[in-house]
């Protein structure tokens, strides 16, 4: 899809996706499935930060609740994820997708399960 991880730190992740016609629905706006993919990705990544050289944890999505708030034309979708709480096996996060960092398109809350290392 062309998603790029722009910022990543403990408890925060930010991803950018340039808007293109390939991402559109029948109305010419970005398809909701694209926005859901961004929300899921950024909400998952914010709970998986590992410093360079450390083994990267992995997870899977247990639940993702999405709310679509607006639609907009623009050049870049910006997704921001924030860790809300971490446990031993599960973490909770929230996420937002913005159009050009000015119009809030959607939000989500998610529950993620850490996977055991291989």
C-alpha cells in the first residue's frame, strides 16, 4: 500500500500514506478499508517498540473498534497510535487517522496480544 513508518518510540507510532486513486472508493474518497488498515497497523506498532538491536516483539489484533468521523480530499493520510496500557500478555491502544494533519477522519481503540518469541 505504500505505508511508511515515520516515527516510532515507546508508546507512540506514526505512519504516513500518500493518497492516490488506487486507494479510492466509488465516491473518489479514500476507501474505509484503507483507513482501517492504517488504524490497525499504527495501533499495533505503538505497543511494540524495541530499541535498535533489541529483539522486536510481535502481536496480533484481538479487537479493533473503529469510528469514521469525516471524509476529505488531500495528499497524505497520517496515522497516529498511542499505547494506553500494557500488561504481561495484552496491551491496549488508541489510534487516529488525519488527512494532511488537519482533518480527523477516523479513530479506533484496540486490544492486542503479544506473541511468544520464536
